[in-house]
């Protein structure tokens, strides 16, 4: 099975108490959200932070597409509730278009 890796970033509101709450939520992600991630073709997902900057690494299989994941999420009320909750902590980065939250990074080097 061939896999692909995507790296994305997002910003949190620059408030230490909100950042701490966000981190706590990710220690107990809702089961429906985890199931949605797994069934979309995401094999592994990691999120890191430094200050209010978030960095996500996704390893996906051949069945994954951002469009299909977006459609699945839109039809899942629990995922929508999670995303609404996360917007309490996240903020749009200046270069994001309307409605964008996580932005895909361009690979510029690989050893």
C-alpha cells in the first residue's frame, strides 16, 4: 500500500488558557471524530504546537482525498459539533481564504 504525507498548519487564539483547553480536548477526542478520521483514509495524524501555532502531519492511503473528507465531515453532525467547538480556540491565519482553517504546507526540502 502506497501512502502519502500532508503537512498543514493552523493558528490558535493567542490566549494561554484557550491554548491549554485546546490541548486538553485533544487528549480525549470524541470517538465519532476519531472514526471519521480513520474511515477517510487517514492512517496516522499528529498535531504539534508551539505557542499558538499548530502543525499537523497526516499520513494517508490511496483512498484519501481532501474533497471526500470534507463531504464526509459535512454530513456528520458530531464532526460538525467538534469543528464548531474547535473554532472557539482556532483563528484564521492572515493568508487563509474565507472558510479555510488548516492550510496545506508546500514541501521545499527532503533528505
